[in-house]
C-alpha cells in the first residue's frame, strides 16, 4: 500500500472515530459501562483494519462504525426510559460496606475479596472499614466511599434513589427496611401526591428528602 494512501485513510478514519465518539456522548473512561467499553473496543479494531485494508472500500468499513454508534445511542435512549433495561445494560451498584460492616454475602456475589476491598480503602486514605458509612461497588468497577461523620450524631441514610423517572425503586426501599406505602405517605406530607411527576427522590436525613420534579416541556 502506498504511503499516501495510508496517510489519507488514517486522517479520514481519525475524524470519523472522533465524530462517532462525540455522538455517542461524553463519559470518563472509568465510567464506561460494559456496552460502552465493548463498542469502544470494536470501533478501535474497525478503525485499525480500515487503515490497512485498502482492498475494501472505505465506505464499507465506516458503515460498521456507524451501525455500532446507532446501537449504542439507541440502547442509551431506551435505558433512560426503562430502569429494567438500564440495570440489564449498565448493571447496578452493590453495597459492600453498610454502616461500617462488610457485607460478606454481597462480596461473594461480586467475587470481591477482602484484600481487594482493603487496597481500595487505602487508596482513598481510609484506615479500616469501620471508618466507612457506605461503600458502593459501582457498575464501572470503581469503589465509591461515604465516610462516617465523626462529630454528628445523626445517621446517614443509604444514598440510593427511591424514585427515578416517576417510578418507585422498591429494591432500594427494601435495603432501607422501608415500604412503598411509607414513601408515598412521606411524599404526601411534603405535598407530592403524584409520584409520576418526580424525576428523582433521595433520602438525605431522618424524614428529609431531596426531590427533583420533572420539567414540563
């Protein structure tokens, strides 16, 4: 293959990949879901093949990248509308430490060893699990930590959404030993009678909530 052809194809594919990744949306590498990661690898592989395989027209090699982009955007749009699809595609966070206590069963489910957990804690300047209020293993594989409030008597509620896109998250309520009826009663006291109008609801304290209503367009 001529050097000029290689240079031309490299420049074209470079801008095509940049455009495709831009259209797919902005995410840090550490926050990529499994689907995002797989699509990124496939696009990278297709880009490399497209540069060197001059026997196939460039349009025929760019088409698979566009198809992957459409698939990723479509799945992202569907996951915004459906919590079940979102959990299936992106997964869900797992609570590994709950109020200073390690959840051994959840650790086994996630195939996460004590050594792995302690390494992650040390990297976040945490000495022992007892210093942690909550530790979440995110779908991206990162460990998110909420430290205990040393000088505050009030307890920190589990920071999980109780309502998302107008739907009650019963699984999260169960982890807090609460029921959908209890949540509806609390929201009615605050003047929210239609849960479908709530975009996000989280508990921030004892009977205190962060509530974001859906914006009407």
